[in-house]
């Protein structure tokens, strides 16, 4: 997840191996193990290639920047905390220097961003604080739905102990996988999941009792 120096890294793509700084406090970085699982599934469908990506509750920006490294056309990182947003900006610059798309960092609350944004996204990562109530997350998904392309994929990371994910009518759960105390929900815009190749059931699909968030 992060080493003793408070850093992690980009796993693959143009910026593979680039070191990313992690905010000192206030965020819960996604482990490299879980990121590897996510991007193994996404790469099986080439979902990063040319995608318009949105990373909500971005923290260090690791998820969105991993997508940038793997060929995303554009990336927006949304992070309300000022210190974390500064770290995400620093990381975005490092990834761009390696030849990936330059991510835009928006220091704003997620709900405020979604309600004023007129952009459209193909791939969205949502990794909120584990203590975020389920109804608040449902509200985020409802605000997000009008901004999604058709088809679009949304990856939601939650605590395994959390209540079942409730989605608006515009989104359906395509697949759910557990990694230690982390659960990943892969959502698709309604009616599109059956029209696309399977997300796959390789190594990324198996429950991982040692995984951490």
C-alpha cells in the first residue's frame, strides 16, 4: 500500500514504477494488490484506453493516475482536502512527465463537483472513507449517473462489512469481489453489461484473505 517513506507507485503503463506521494493523514490509500486486481479486470476490456476518467475522493490520485498511465485520454481527480489535493497535484505532474495524460485536480467536495460538472465520463473510481454512510454514497451515485457515457464503468471500493450497495436505476451491479476487508463493486450503465466482454475471472476475481485497503 505505502512504504515507510509514505509513498506508493504506479503499477503499469507509461508511468509504471513512478513513485507517488501519499497524504500523511486523512486518506486510506488503495493497496497495490487491490489496484492490481482492478486494473487487471479493466485492461481485459481495454477500458482505460482513450477513456475519460473521474476519480472521486481521490486522495493521492493513485487510481486515476494509474488509468492515465494505461492510456486514459483525460483524468479528473476530485479531492476536498487541501493537503491531499496538493499531493495529488504533485503526483499528477510526475505521471505526466512519464508521458501519460496530465490529470486535472479539483479541490472541491464530491457532491459540489458532480452537481456543477457538465463533463461526461467513461470510467469512474469511487473510494470514499469507509465511514461514509450508505445513503450518502447512494446520493453520490445518483448525482454521478447523468454524467456517465453509455456504456460506462464505475468501480466502487467499500469496506467488506458495509451494508449492501444501493444503486440508482441508471446503474447496475455487474460484479462484486472481496479482497480481505475490502469489497470492489463493478457497476455498468443500465443495459450495457451484457453487451460487453466479461470482466474475467482470473487472479483478480478470487477472494484475497490477505488483501488490505
